[in-house]
C-alpha cells in the first residue's frame, strides 16, 4: 500500500486505478467479469478518452475513478492516497442529462452547490457565472422540457462545472444530441478546459466516436472486451485547435480505426480446439440489422469499408461492428482488414425469397453450438419444449463473462426470425417452431 501510494505521488497523478479488476454478481450468483488488471493514471492538465466496444468497461473505469463504486481487486488512488467513497475533486456529466424535470435551469445548478454546502451568496454567484459561461444566459427560468437536447446537456455541464471540479468525467456526453450540436459542444468544452482557469485540470471522457476523441483528447486509451483490458494507449500530439479535415487528423483517425478493427474483427480467427465448436457470445444485433447490412453491401458491389458503413448509416461504430460480427458468425460475410465482404452464403441468402431466406437462416443457426444444443434438447423432450431457465443456465455456464439476459434475448430474436424456435414469455417456455 505505502509503496503504491509513494509511486503514485511521484508521478503527480490526480487519480488512478492500479491493477484493478471488477466483477459484478448476476442474479443467479455467477460473476460477471467486467475489468481485469487495469492500470491507468490521469495526470494534471490533460484530456483522456476511453475508447472501445460496448461492454469493455469504459463507464466502469469512470465510476471507479469517481468513487461511485469500489474495486473488486486493486486500488483506486486520489493524489496518491487510497480513495474511500466519492472523489472530492470530481464531477460527472452523464449521457442521459440527468436533470430534475421539476426544477428550472438555475435551480438544477443551485441544488448541486447547496448539496456541496456552499454559502447562499456563493451559490447564486457561481450559478450566474457558470450559466453565462456555458451559453445559457436568458434561460435561467426555463424548465428541461422547454429545452433542446443540446441545451439540456449544457445544463448538465453547467451543473458539473459549478462546483469547480479538479477532474471532469464525461460519460458519452454528446451521444444524445445531433451531429452539429455535438461538434459545437466539443469545441466549447475544449475551449473552457484550455482557458487557463485550472478548473477542471483534467477531463476523462468515454466515447464511441473516433473523430470525437481525436478532436478532444491528448491520450486515447483503447480497451478490449470480455473482460475489459487496456489494449494500447495512443498519444495525440496534434496541435490545438484541431481541424477535422487536415490530413494529420484523418491519418490518426485511420490509425485508430486499424487498431480497433484488428482487435474487434481479426482477419484470421484463432484455430479452434479439436472437438465440437464452443459456444460463442452472440453479438447484440437484430436479424433485421444483419439483413440490412447484406442488402447494403449488395447495393455497393458486395463490399465496403466498415467505417464508411458507420458514417453513411449514421450508426455508432460499435453497433456496426456488432452487426458485422453477427453476419460473419452466420457465414454471410467475411471481414478482411477494414472491409466487410459478402460471402457465398450471404449472396445465396439475398437471392432467395422470404421462405428461402428463413430456411438459410435456420441452416446457419444450427451450425452454432448454442442453437444446435438447444435444438437437440428440444427434439429429445416429449413435448419438444424446455423452460427458458435451461437455456439461460447453459449461457451462464459457458459464457460466465457475458450478460446472460442479453445473450438470451439475442438468441430468441435470431431463432424467431428463422422460425427455428418459439418462445412464450408468459410461461417462460421455448419450443420447436
């Protein structure tokens, strides 16, 4: 403990996680491993972005650093000392705005300052100053329902900045606003941080948007999932203010694309061990999204760059990766480098009529062990039906790091699309279609 704290003080870190692993207990008592052996220090006067696929633990790292949750293993430090409870120097801007709908703009800011025990006169002065600074002057008496998404997020930012935090945590703060508003808010946050007031000293942000983190961050921490680990850290030395159109900016975007693609859609999967195929986690993608991807590729000559797909469809990159992974799992596409390419089975699927598509979908599902095992279990049952708990238990046993409920929901959606299984939610029964 003392050695760790001394090392932390020597680095001058504001806060850090040291060898942290994080687990959560599922309702059935099994452990969900979210993070494993993560070490990351936040230094003064920097913007750090956490980038990676859904489920890699980005938001969990933010919550650990802010003191909202304790680590299962490892240490969380604040200025070199073990953090117990909430971090005294932190404030958080949430993705969902998290405003009190019955309070005005000014009152939403004031209640945070009052909770922090600021004197009444200072509460008013800080509220007036931060509302003006964040561009909300004239809207002090407006209610959240009267504001646009961008203005609601400004209120959330004003509330966080009002307490004068040393570290500002931002959990996907711009994902709920339109593209132009998000671009404007990014620039304003960077300007406020760089104005030299010293509060906040540093910003830690969670994002799925690669261009966003290249625009904002000094260091970009890329995580892999299942469980979350730090894959690499990329230093961003582009001078500010940054221009989205400059070749240097686009080159760094491409570099990050390649790192993430290599981790999420590897060109050559690891050799499978001998014996029956193992149960694989099902990407959180709907059957309709997979079909939409195949039709999109077909309209573009059978292949397209995955990042162009995300840009043209206005979908988050991690969502597009999930759909591409689902299509590849079903042998509809291949993913060499950054391309998504229609495979022979995918072309045959597109050429088939509605019933033919369902038949091909069923055929591909039964090549996946989870669907195959459930199918064989149902065939052996006299009523050709089993309780959903049987399937969920199998998911938990074989995929202890996954959210079994989400995997089960994807399992049911895919099975229904191919008319393979039926599911009665009222009785919790899965049966042969």
